C-alpha cells in the first residue's frame, strides 16, 4: 500500500491505471487549488510550515515531517489497506461480500452521505481561515495549518469516491463542494454548525475538541460501511482526525492550566480580576464549552430517524465499533432509550433501536467528550482550584430533534421563554465574553514564546523542542 508521489496526484489506488478517472481528478485539481488560494489560511502561501505528510497508510510510521509551502502540499488519495474477504457486517445484507461498486438501489443515499461528509471538510478550513493572523505561538500556528491541510485532504478523499463511483453526478458534486462557502447567505455549507464562525482561538480549540470529534464518530460509523471503498477511505481519515482532537484538547487544557496558575499564584477567583490579568476565567471557558457542545450535538440529527434506520438496514452506515458489539447486528426487536419533553418534564421512552441510531451515535460521542472533560478537570484539581467543567444537559440549546421547540437549562430543567431570555447569557458566550476573548487575540510568532492566556505545551511536535521554528515567514 505504498503511496505513489511521482504522479501529479499522490495516491495509493493505482490511479495511473484508470486514465479516465485520473484525467477527471486532474481536471478538478486546479479548481481545488483555486479554492485553497481563495479560502485557505489567509496570507499564508509563502510560509514554510513544518508539516506531516502521509508516506504510507500503515498504523505506524505513516507520517513524514518537513517544511512545506501549503499550496505545494501533496494532497492526494490514500485508502487504508483492503481487508481480505471483508463482509457487510450489519443490516439486511449481513454476511454478503462487501461491495466494491455502489449498489444501484443505494446510489443516491450513498452519494448524499458522501457529499454531506465531504462538505464539512472545506467548510472548517473556511471557518478557520483568519486565525493564523492572531496565533498565540508558532507551535499553535503550525498545528492550525496541519489541521487545515488535512481537512483539505479529507475533501480529496470524498471527491475521489464521487469521481470514481458516481460518474457524472459525482463530478458535479465535486464542483459544488468547491462552490459552497461557510456562512454564505446564498450558497452555504450543508450543515448549520459548519456555517458558524470560528472567530478566535478559544473557539478553534473547542471546535477541534468537540466538532472534530463528531467527525471521528461519523467517520467511524462510515468506516463500517458495506461499501468497501468508503470504509477504507474513512479508516485512513480517522488516523488523521486523532491529531485534530489532540490540538483541541491540549489547547483548551493549556488555557485551563494558565488560568489555574494565575488563580493559585494570586489567590483570586474573581473573573473580572482574572481578566484584568489577561487570562481566561473558567466560567467563560464553560460557556464556550456549552455552546460548542450544543451546536455540535445537532449534527447527529433527530433522536428518532427513519433515514438512519434505512442507512443501517441497507448496510451503508454502521454503529460506532459495530463489529465489536455483541448482538445480532440487525437490531431485530432491539430498543433504545431517547428523551422527550412532556409539559415541563423530560421523560425517557424506549423506541425501536433501529430508529434511534442517531441518538446512539450521539451518546457514544458524548461519552468520548466526557472523557476529555474528565482529563481537563484534573488540571484545576492539581492546582487546588475548586472548579470542575460539566457538560450541559443534552437538551440544552438544541435546534434539531426532540428539544428543538423547548428551552432547557444546562441542569436539564425545562424553562419558560421568559426564564430562558433572562438566563441564557450566563450559559452561553455573551457579547462581553466574545469581546474579551477577541481582545486577547494578538499575534505571537517568536519561537518559544506564547500568548499570556495559554501555557506552553509539555513537548513539541515530532520530538522537536517547543521553541522550534515551526513556521518560517518569507
Ligand atoms: Fe476532516
Ligand atoms: Fe478534522
């Protein structure tokens, strides 16, 4: 499964043996580079960035680190190695050989799944394109760019599937993926969370901690697909996604650490005094967490969904860790708990497990987010600071599903419109919070220096020192 870097488009799919496909993708490539030039990281084309590039898709040693100018990054098509005799592992086709071509009857559903996933990838690059101008350090700038080039590659991954398996429709979708823009009034990205702004580095770290983690769970569910090329594509994307979540988790962790240091050193916990010292008070971090958690929750869709049921039954999208679950993998007679609001109470009801697959994937994601929060909470504990981060109730600040028509507090109380209006500013980032965070955003580019509001990391990238020159400006 070695990667061919001699071709114009690096790949491990023997692209040269399929001239029609190769030509189609080479035709798409300049449009992609134009998009990167227009919507990629602002002002960055001449920077030499210490980036990793895939050299093999094996679990170990897949990355090569070197200085790269981002427009010259070798974006390409990398699939995980095929699994011998792989089968469809769930749904009505369970036990059949995995599909190497798109089954005709599932063509439009599969195309929609791939387009929806593909659309999130360039969207996040667009959302993050101004952040380089206010980086808290060279180390963080490099991490931002690494995430950006890999999201660009994830777009390549999905466009490859569209071109290779969906003919003219697929090529048209490939063009449309370059035409939509995050936040655009006329031609926005498909999913709401990907049209929100990522206006500052705190939002970026929360996004990569929480929303890239949604990416992990969506990709993991698609990695179970009976459509084998999708499975192999997603399996390799998952290895890249791990770094994005690391960037987010460690980024917020370093902010918490810096704040706790200040709290301990000066024996204060008054947010106003902490802000006067130029660090981010913990309640503000909690409000950002509440926002990103609730907006990302919506990405999983409605608790009860017949689309989710048919994607599963048809073998297109599995559950997280499908093959490790000990059951019939068809969900015959299975039930799953979902919440509903009755009057001013939130009740749990049991519905057919097949229809609750969105909720189940959301719950798997929530557990993974919670594990990260538990790791964050070790930091105030270590400093003797009496504050713990808490995930809000699943119904808090939701726009989709059972809670969409209701107001729910972070503790899970159903609120009147008036109560919500008077209280929500305590729970979500308010204008003062946003303005304060914005006021912290400077630009720190001296190697080894970090903005005042964030601690230095424990170690550098690829065993380089923390004060390594991760980005060279030319
Ligand atoms: Fe991605
Ligand atoms: Fe990602």
